[in-house]
């Protein structure tokens, strides 16, 4: 019997997959919308739209643009993170909100890479716009 | 009177019972782990992010919405063993299932897992379904690039 049990043990050891560690970003969905309605006398702060498009299947095949004149040309997630972080508290308010505008075909990894860049710059008000085809594929 | 001592060694046998118990426990553990992994987490490859500022997923109870890789609309979203289509009706059913599951265990974390190559058009309805279920915070699963196994 012990032989059979050992065989079973080896079998389950082999089929059990030890996948790499996963992590998660907590994104407040309802809170962001409520916060924008909180005080009717507050001047509305225009959110910055960050457009992200994929032009290939590779991890580095993406393009990021924004509709803000305060942020220059962006070549990578790092550029987005660096530029927004350097203007945080100055040209950009600490609670500046961003909308990530992705096309239907934008790869999820590129959306999340953009999200991470804004989180690295310590911006918390980040929303995901519905898929839009405006501005390219 | 002389006593004759036997020079033969005493008969010693190892007690295998504790070892068998432990081995059985290990078998049960691996059976359960294999089963739980299959029901909660679909086989997909989350986005790999460099310098991620995400949070470690602990042992908290969670509901995992998996966006099943592929182009098929049938069974595009999975919540545990439940499957939902990538249609308006499917998204609505997913939202209702989340409401029921959330009512059973309020405050449970809701995770959305999607493959790195997934299109945004396929992921966004899952986020919308979570929002429609009245859940305030959703957790988006990634894999940190420098994470150990």
C-alpha cells in the first residue's frame, strides 16, 4: 500500500503547477465617480486623457499620447511616469485625474503598463474609458 | 545456576504508521491544491509589468473573474466553475452572479485576470460587470517582471 501512496504522491507533485507569483492593483470604481460629484462649487478639474494603442504583438509595440499640453512626446511607460511625476504638485495637481483611453484592439499588457506608469507617479485617480476607436487602431 | 543469554539481536521493526499518515496528508494536500487551482484560476498569462507598484495577493478569500483567452464569444468569462458569454446577456449574467457571490461573503476581494495578449474590447465588459454589481473596488491581476517563482 505504501508503494501506491508514494506513487500517488509523486503523481500529484508532478501535476501541481507552481505558477509565478501574481500581484494586483486595487482600482476604486465607484469612489472616483462619487468624488467628482462631491462638491458642486469645486472648479471641475479636467481629466487628462492618455491614449494607448498597440501596433504589434510585442511587449514594446505600443504608442502613448496625451491630450495635455503639459506633457510632451512620450516614447515609453517610463517617459510617461517621469514626466507626470516631475510635474506633480506643480503644473499637475496631486489629485489630478487621468482617463486611460484604449482602442478595442489595444493589448491588455499595454493598458496595464500605462496604468502602472501613472501609479508609479503616485496618481490614484485613474479610470478606464470604454474602448474607443478614435485616434487609430 | 548458569543462565544462557541469547546472542541474537532483538527483533526490531520500524513503525511505519506515522510516515503513512504524513504521506496520506501530503497526497490529500496536493489533490486539493490541484483542484482549487483549476476552478479559481484559468490557465492564462497575466501582463508582465516592470517596476510594478502593485500589491501582493495574500490569502484573502477572493472572487476571480477570468477573461478566457481566445476569440470565442462562448464562455469568454469565468467565475469559478461558471462560464459567461461575451455578449450583453453574458455580461449581465456575470454581474448577477457577482452580486449573489458578494452577498454570500460581503467584503470579499474581486479580481479580474486577463491574458497579456487579450484585447481591451474583451476585458472591459468584465470591468463593467464588476461595476454594475455595485462592487466599489476591483483588483487587476498582473505578474511583476522580477517576481520569484
